[in-house]
C-alpha cells in the first residue's frame, strides 16, 4: 500500500515544525500575568531599594499596585484569547482568575486607604 503524504501547511518545510502563532499564546500570557499578580509581593521585595519611586512609605503600596497592573493586563490578555476557539477554555480560566485577583487587589487597596487616615 502506498499512501500519499498530506500537503504541507504554509510556512512548514520538510519535516520541521511550523512556527507557533502568537494567537495560541494569549491564554498562557494571561495565566502568566495571574502568576505575577500572585507573586507581586515577592517581585517588589526583590527590587533594589534604589528603585524606589518616592518616599519610603510608597514601597508599601508597590505590591498592591503591581497586583492591580498584572491583574488588569491578564484580564485583557484573557479577553483577547477568548476570541480563538481552540484555547477558549483556558482563556476563560485566565479571565476568571485575573478577575478574582483584580477584585481582591481593589479590596486590599480600598482597605489600605480606609485604614490609613
């Protein structure tokens, strides 16, 4: 029996793997932002003190702000990833996790400013 090889997709030559499309990575970037939001405290602690943006007390706000930024970016990346059908389930997971991180970070920030005065 002689079987014919299927035609090669565009961009694939020989027996090499094709290039990974950026569209396949949106959900991974969303979940990576969620991991960054969870580890924002440790990321800020790893920063040198000379990178401070102002007075010393602003270093207390940086983990909360970093969590907000990571969660918002992850939420946006997850929403972009939901447009693709093949990774929609993981994108939904990323949107849900980043939404939860965003709500908790907003509660943390509100509590900080409510207690501060």
